[in-house]
C-alpha cells in the first residue's frame, strides 16, 4: 500500500468529547441483570448481590453513564414494581422478551450499583403502556428531597438522599412496531412533550432526550425526527438515534466499511434538527444521544436466540459471541462517535453484560472480556479531550453494505471507503495526543505518516494494536485472552511527525506526550 498521510493541527478541533459519550446500557433482558451485574450467592457478590468480578471489569471498561431499564422492556414497565421490600415485589410477564420479571432488581438497586461502578445513571420512562403522569411521579420519587408522598416513600425504602438523576430518556424506539403501544410521530410528539413539561416542573435541572428513529432504514426515518422535534423542541436537549451494524452478507470488506454509515446517520439527524431550529428562528441546537449502538446480527434473526419457551426468568438469550472481525468494526464505530464530538454528546454501548455485550459471565462462575471490550476500553479511557479535524490521504475501495434489519431490506453503496479510519484526541490536561486508527485493508500493511501541526516534543507513551490472523477468533471462558491488545512496535517520531506501520485488519491506539 502507498503511504497514508494524515494532517492535523492543534488549533483545528471538531469539538470536545462530553464525558457522557462513553456510556453503556443495562436492560432487563436475558442475563444482563440477573446472572450479569446482579447475582446474590455468587462467590464474588457483595451484600447487595452485585457481582464483584463484573464490577471490576466494568471499572476497567470505564463507562461514564448507564442507561436503564430499557430498551424495549421499558415500554411495559411499571417502575413501582421495582421499589420497596424485595420480598413483596410482584412477578410480571415481560412482553418485550417473553420472560418472567421478578423485580428483585429495580431503580434503587440500579442507583446503588452505578455509584459503585462510578458511572452516572440515565433513566428511561415508559411512554408505551404508561404516560406523562407515571414519568413525573418517577422523577419525584428519585429526585425530590422529601416532604411529599413519593419522596418520603423513597426515604422509607431506605434511600434518604435524593438520587439526583439528571439525564432522562422519553421512552424507547416508539416508532417500532415491536414496541408495546408504539406511536405515530404525532402521537409520540404530544405525549413526550407533556411528559417532558411535567418532569421539568418537578425538577428543572434534568436533561431530556426524545426518541428519534430506531434505525436509519425505518420507513419513517427523517419525517419522524422532524415531527417529533416540532413538538418537543422547547422541552428537550437531545434526540436519540440507534444503530446496530451487521455482517449478514458475509462480506468482510463491506462490514469494515459500515461504520461510515454511522457518520452519515449522525450528519442527517443534525441536519434535520437544525432545520427545525431554523424554521423556528431559534439559536438552540439539539444535541444527539446515540444511546444504542453495537455490532449485532448472529442472534438477531434466530428465534431460539431471541426468546425461550415457557416464560423463563433471565433466559440465555441474545448472547452474541464477538470475534476479531467484530472488534475491528466496533472500533470503527468508536472513531465515528469521536469524530462527531461537537454534536454527539451522549452515547450508550448496548449492552453491558452477556446480552450483545463486551463482558460475559457464567452464572455461578467466572467472567471474561469479549473481543469488543478492548476497543471500548481504549475509546473510553483515552478518548477524553479535544477531537482534532484530520485530513486523510488514503487509498480507497468500493463496497456495498447490505442491511436487512428494519421493515425493509436496503443496500447502501459505499464507493469511496478510505482504508484508514482515524480519530485524533488531544487531552490538554494530560499533555497527550491519542490516535485511534483502523486499517481496513484485509491484505496489506499500511505505512502511516501523521503530521501533527502545532505540537512539539512528541514522545511515544504507548502504542497498542489489536490484530489476529484469524478474523473469526473469539474469547471464551476457557480461552479468555485469545484476542487481546499487544504492543505496536516501530512507532517513531521526528519533530512533529509520527510514522508507524499498521498490520492488515488491525485496530491501533498510539498515544504520544506533547508540548
């Protein structure tokens, strides 16, 4: 491959990463909660039933905000079922995942777990089978100090101090026919506006995200966002967007190109949101909450992988096993999020444990890192700071990405896909510049040259690569480190220029100290 050139400058920034960009997601789905983060009786469990081995990996992963309790689950959830004495909580049929919900883990347990995991809680309210009144009551229960029936109920349940939850989602994927009491854009826009209004009357300090399209290939995409924001514009700070990348076609080159569709999706949502603002003559800018994203496909269309018969409790469903190829695409998605730091101010990897997750557990047994754990850990721990605008001169290839996820099957031509996908983040406080680089060539090494204008005194701090000659390699309980980062040798700096050689099909992280 010819030399790949990157030009960036200290003074040319896209934006600053918001701490909430590096979030994740917990839903009452399969073994995400029960047997995942919460397993009383496990050898590592504390007095609350929280698995200590999982918490240790979560702290290593370093998610900054955690979305809960759904997901599809929230559209049928009565939050009152999950508070109060655990022994008296009702068991319910969960129509989202055809399971039985015991409600042994609920809002207060989630808040306690977030504190231990050092992550901010993000709560979603049910705008499917419930509505605005239930939403404002939950805000009062969680955030009001005391002196009212609901706040005193929280205190009586053992949580005297308010939870202070700042970020709230107004439902989940309400455009999806799979959602309990799905809505049209007009219906959802009205109920979301009324919920938002009352929730902010209870606590004016909260921030709210309205539901955007549940996928870029939804038939209503675009029109949905426009209508919803016409209703909710004055009440919300964010609009959500969701994307799951897949390789149904078995085309690795196209799969590696697919994160570029995230860039398009973001740009399109920004354009729609800004068009609404312009029509209203408003200087307000709606930010984006990419609160579901991941690689997900093998378990998505297999009925036995989605549900189990007999309404079981915490069944083993949607337990995607990620390989090396998935980790590369996942890393590309991280780069897409970084390169839109000016407008994507929150993000949630879906999900955290067992269910399409970076962390796997065996109930009663060990836990281990999936392949996608590593790019997210790099992204979260090293991606904080000013994202610089990079000019990339790279060979390209053509691909056509096939996406059969929604109500229609679509093919997205990608005629100019650079072999290099890159983000550069300058952490001024640490005096560091971190490069996240994905070589999408399946066969050729990439000679990389980065000209870092405005910087001096470059010293390589660390250089890592994630690479395996077998793109189908996975991590398992018996072989938990089959795919893991290794040192990237041969990184050199001269003046403000960095050179390196990236292996084919590799994820690379290079951190240099700068002055």
